[in-house]
C-alpha cells in the first residue's frame, strides 16, 4: 500500500512539473516565462536598463519587450535580420512552418500594414497555455534592415497584442 501511495505521489509530481515546464517559452534556446518583471526582463534579454525596452538599433534590431498596464513585461519580440528581400521571404516561410510544427497549431492571418511588410499581414497563433505567438516582418527598406519578427505574449487579448505590435517598427 505504501508503494502504491508513493508511486501515485511521484506520478502526480511529475505531471505538475511537466505542466509547469510547458507553460514557459523557448525560442532559439532562450527559455523564459511571461509575464515577468521589467528587472527580470532586462537580465533575461540582456537589455540596457538605462535605455528603451529595445535591444539594438535600426541597423541591428534584436529584442523588444512589451510592457503591460502594471509595468510587467507581457510580451517579447525577437528580430531576425535579413540582408535581402529574397532572404526575408525565405526566412518568413521557414519560421512559419517551423512554428506551426513546433506548437502543433495553425497561424491565422490578420492585416497589419501600417508599415512596409511582405504582404501587409502578420500571423497569430493562440496556444492552449494562454500564450500567443505572432509571426511578422518589418522592411525598413528593400535593400537591407529587413527583419522577420517572432513575438510571444502570455494571457494578453488580441486587441492588446495589436497595440503592442505597433512598437515593433
């Protein structure tokens, strides 16, 4: 009887640990959970605490964090620089299929064309954990400084996500 009870407790603890791990995000080997405090975001994403919530400049964008109403970080956008329009198209297609495969879910397109992009759309994928993945792109000019963007939000409404995405440019 003791063995059965002990085995049951171990199984339950393993399920809890697995569920907690699934709630976290993992992108390009960087593991993080949202929402997080601004202080923790500065450390996790290697941001300069004296500057804006963005790492990098127009010539080398890397990360942008999105703050919520209580100043906690509710989302993060990662940038992948593409030196040509063709590379931008290829990277976007690759990330689209990779993210759908990773999360076993489909993107839905929404219009988001206040700046130049491949097709004037971004792609949103809500996950069962309350997280949302957004795939997009930003074209600063057709020669260079073009980026594929991958954003993660946790327990944020679609309306709030759209407002936050206005800062990715």
